[in-house]
C-alpha cells in the first residue's frame, strides 16, 4: 500500500511539473521557398519531397530561398541465400540541396539509409518500398527545414 501511495504521489507531481514539448509553440515561420528544382534523380522521392515542402511555398516571411536538389537513390543487395536470391536490401537516399538566398549559397547533404527484407510478392515489395520512400522524404524535408530555420536565426 505504501508503494502504491508513493507511486501515485510521484505521478501527481510529474503531471503538474509544467512540461511542454520543446517545439509546441514554435509555429512561427519567417521564410518561404520561392522555387525548388529537382534533377533527374528518383522520381518518387522527388515527388514526395515536393509534397512535404508545399506548405512552404506560401509567402510567410521576408526571407526567400531557392533550392536546387540532386537525389541519388540506390537499392543494393546486402545478403543472398544459397540459391543466389536476394534476402535483404539496403535502400540509400543521398540528397544534395544547394540553398540560395540573397545573402549566401549553402550546400546541404542529407543521407538516409534503411534495410529492407525481400518479399515473396513483388507487388507488396514495391508498395513497401514506396512507403519507405515517403518516410525518407518526410525525414529529409524535416532536416532541410530545420537547417533553413537555423539560417534564419543566424
């Protein structure tokens, strides 16, 4: 009974400690993306990246950025079974951003990699790979926006 009372008091104290997520109130954006160009890299990944960045094409501040993007996407076989069939793949996306502003040019390279098992059904494997590309694009765009936000602070 004593342990339950201590745990209850501890949880009560934690609940009222005033914890707020770090970026909960950080919705103010003082920049926008004027233009983003993609080279002849992976088409799916570039589409997902552009969709994730669509909200930043609206003029929300006085700093504008132009971004040139180069995507290198590879799907490498990393393990095979005794018959020579691939058992596991490594998906690697290397995205190079050239971010231009009136004041500077910065290059940013973001690398994402993930291991994926081979599926017996090819359609399922293609759908799963598309889901992985969407997740990679979400992560890459988040990292890009974080870096642009840091440029605005400096």
